[in-house]
C-alpha cells in the first residue's frame, strides 16, 4: 500500500494536550473551626442590636394601636353624640371592663364601645351598647400602665369625662427608664381628648401646663 504525504502528516501529528487534573480540596478541621468561631462572634455582636430593634418595633406598634383606638373613640363620640368608652379587658373574648390595672394593665387587650345606655360606671352591656373595636394582647408587650387607673370615656363634645392621663407602654426587655429607654414609649391624653406621643408618661404633667 502506498503512503501519501497526508498520511504522513496525520501520523506525525502530536496527540492533543490534556488539561492537568485539579484535586478538589475541602475545608480542614482547623479552617472549619475558625469559620465557626468568627460566625459566633458576629452573631454575638448582632444579637443585642436585633433584640433592641424588635423591642422598639413592638412598642411602636402598640403605641399606634392604642393611639388609633383613642382617636376613633373621640371621633365616634362626636359623630354619634353618645359617650364612647375605651376600657381594659382580661382576654380576647371578654367584654367585661376592668378598672384595676392588674399585672400588665391595658397589655391584656381593650375594647372600644358606644355607651348607648349611659350607665354611671361606663360598663359594656351587650343588650344596648355597640362594640366598635377590639384589640387583643399586643405581641411582645409586658405592660401598658396608666398614670390614673381606670378607663377612657369620651363625651359627645370630644372631651374626656375625667382628668387628663398618661400611658406608659413597655416591651419585653424593659427594666427601667434609665437602663432601657428604648423599650418604653408613652402617651399623654389631655382633657380635650388630644393624644400626644412622648418618651415617658412622667412628663405628661409638664405637657398640660
């Protein structure tokens, strides 16, 4: 058989180069341990900030909920020409108004109702009164305390039936106004029925002046 030049070129053509195989290498025990230590340090640094952020967020939500309830009560009292009451209840199913603050005050929840029968104690009566709003226990809130224990009764002219009042709302983690001020917010409710947010209800007396 006769050999051609093209056959010679193909015979002399060098074999294709193969890429060197790389060995896959995982983490060693020391590298894994160092990674876990760094991760633990970062979590330890971030945890207090996250706890504080969640506490502030929960307090703000509770402040907004209570402020909204008080403003609705005042508006409806004027619109309906009937007293409207905001009172504390013991649970999400109860309609019995409680004057004593108990262990967590308004933190157990509250209702807003039209007091059509105008009873002297401003209690809810299913046969005659109308519930406008119910607020369950705000999450993450340990206490909602009033400077003057009781309930809020808005008259048809928009005024409070009683004197002005202050409200402190404390989130989980609150220990004192000086140590954990971020976990507390306050509300001042004036005799004319105006609601003003403050850092602490202890300053509501100055707001009245």
